[in-house]
């Protein structure tokens, strides 16, 4: 039915000098930072689960481990160009949801607002980047494993 949906002008997307390498660098920086953040969910499970519990997240330990796995999978997926639609889409949803549920700076005491606002904005900007990678997921990526479920 649909083999591949290409973005308008996608064949020219990475033709300018250095654009493929810059895009690869962006993917590596974005993906490996998120994968590292995911590893922290496994190395600091008790502390992060306690924080999640204090924020009212159900099954906080399981949520911490699940979100850690999602960050690792999503980050590595974007970095390597494997399962990009699933990786970038999952990251976007997680980052938006966690921004609102975990980093709700508008309800915390004043002495915590700046830290929570910084984390909220960090998640929002990473969600924006995830959505940009998702929007580009139908275009062929240079230096990518190019694995997908479809």
C-alpha cells in the first residue's frame, strides 16, 4: 500500500555540504544524553522512585524503571537511526507527560519553583526535538541503521 512516505523535498534534505554530518552529530548528542539519563533511572532507582512517589505517580518504582528503559531505547533509536518513529514518538510523549506530571513548578513551594521550572523547560525542549525527529522519520537518514517495524 504505502512503501515509504517521503517528506516534500526529502530527496534534497541532506544534500548541502556537511548537513548529513551535522544531522548525525545532532542525533548523537540528543540520543546519547537521553540514553545516559535512562541509565541514571537504573543506577538511582530508589531516589527517583521516591521522588515519583512524592509527586503522586502510581507504581513509582515500576514507572522509574519503565521510563529509564524508554529513555535508553528512544535515545539509542534516534542516535542510531533505528526504529526512529517509535523511538522519537515514545520520547515525545514521555517528555511531555513527565514535564507536566513530575516537573509541575506551578504547584511546588517557592524555594523549589526554579529547579522544577528548569526541569520542565528541559523536558519541553527535548520533547520539541523529539517531535522534529519524528517529523523527519519518514525521510531517509544518512548514517542510519534504517531499521523499522514497517
